């Protein structure tokens, strides 16, 4: 998302899940806020798509907007459904795999 586009939604009520569309066989993302203190990004995962295991130096929050996802966090498998959230601590390995088409908001808090 261009900075101009992000500004277009500021101060307006929006349906979060509508901010990003599914694309067959892909993961699509749209950054809403990118500041020194953190980021806010909306993702759409086609069924079976995911993010491979990685770590980040910052805490992150996943908010499930639509669908189901399997999150592996520190070797533990966690199932999330619509309306649920998960706080992932910094420096803990994690991965995601969409069980169904899945949309999420990712909020990363930097120190």
C-alpha cells in the first residue's frame, strides 16, 4: 500500500478483511501502518499457503479475521479460527499454514 492509500483510510470506518483480497495460490499483504514503533499489516492466504518458520526480534499479534490457520509457535501447534488472536513473543520460532482461505491482521510491536 502506498502511503497515500494508507492516508485514505485514516479517520474512516473500514471492514478490515475487505482491505486485502485472496489470490489463487498466493499470500497477499497490505501494510496499513509502518512506523518506528511498529507495523500493522493485513494478509490474505489462499488455502494451503503459509509462511515458513522464522523468528523476529519483536513481539507480534495475529488477529484471525476470516478462516482457519495452523500456527506453529516454539514447536507447539496452535489452531486459530475467525475472531481469535495469538500473541507471539519475540525470538520464538513460528510458522503459519492456512487450513482454509485465511485473512489476518499482524501487529508487530518494536522496542
